[in-house]
């Protein structure tokens, strides 16, 4: 296995992802920080690509939203009631991509694909601990958001809910020097990668088509370098 690259929030930007992968070494070990879906137009293609290549990913809040929506979808008695609850996600955050939401009687092929993808998303971990060290000799942990301030709770059963809620939703970019790992995360777009002594944000906002963001990033752990590509 070659160098390890951690890719920022893809958000349905399938063609941008393919172009970025082309720039990486052929033997690269590729891991995603979650939020593979929504906002962009090609969420289902991104999931199919990541799954077919057996790449690792942590759970992002957009995957969690999809899982929660699908539970409601399966039990809904009225599409109008469903739409009222989920309209913001469906029509403004990219939830329409799978083609499932036009009625409660979807095409069986689409439904089977969605159910398969949902099962896969449900299997995604909150964090991934790697057996490699970074440039300052800290063990590497990948998560969707910065978890340096709550990492101490990960083995405390009474704090698991706090840890999981924090690790899937918050946008706290601050860090604590006491954290004994190097945390690679995404979730909050930045114009450039945001690095601290023991954490780095790899979300450079590829789903936003403006000059401030507009890039998908891959961070190489061993070399402490970035490869970027502009949104396609």
C-alpha cells in the first residue's frame, strides 16, 4: 500500500472527485471525511464509486440526514407530510439526486439501490484510527468534524452519545493541545486547509462555485502535503 490521502467533503461532486483521483498515485490509500452526498448533483454516483472501490469513509452529517429521511420515507403515509418535514433538505441541500422523492411509489430499481446505499451508510464509523503517525509523531484519527476536544470521551460509555452527537454535527474549529492524536476532519469549508498543532481541516468547499472555495482537497498524511483540484 502506498501513501495515505484523506479527501475532503465531496458533496456529490462526482466529476471533480474523478479528476482529483487521477492526480493521486495509483497505489494511494484513500479515505474520506464524510459528506460524500448532497449539495452537488451526483450523490448516487459518488456513493457508487466509493463503494465499488472499497474506499474507507467516516459518517458525515449529510449521510446521517439521508438515513433519518429514509426512515421517515419508509413509514410515511403522505408525500405532502413527508415533504413538509424534509423540504429544506430535499430542495435546497441536494436530497433530490436519487430520484426517489417524487412519490411514495418509487421505481423498484431505484428503491433497491437506495436501500443498499443506506445500509452501507449505516455501517460507516464515527472515526477511523490509523496505525500510522503524522509529522509530529502523533497517531492519526479521521472524523467528520474536529473531535480533539471530545476525544477523551471515546472510551467512556456514559459519554458515547455526547461524543457521537458532537462528532457528527458541530462546527467547532478550535482544538486542544491535550489531545493525544492528530485529527483530520472536514465539515466546515475553508478557503485553505486549516492546520493546528494536532488537527487539520481538509474541506475546501468544492460544492460551492465561488472564488472563495471551489476546490476539492486530498491531504497526504506521510508527506504533510495537499493536492487540490478546482470544481468541475
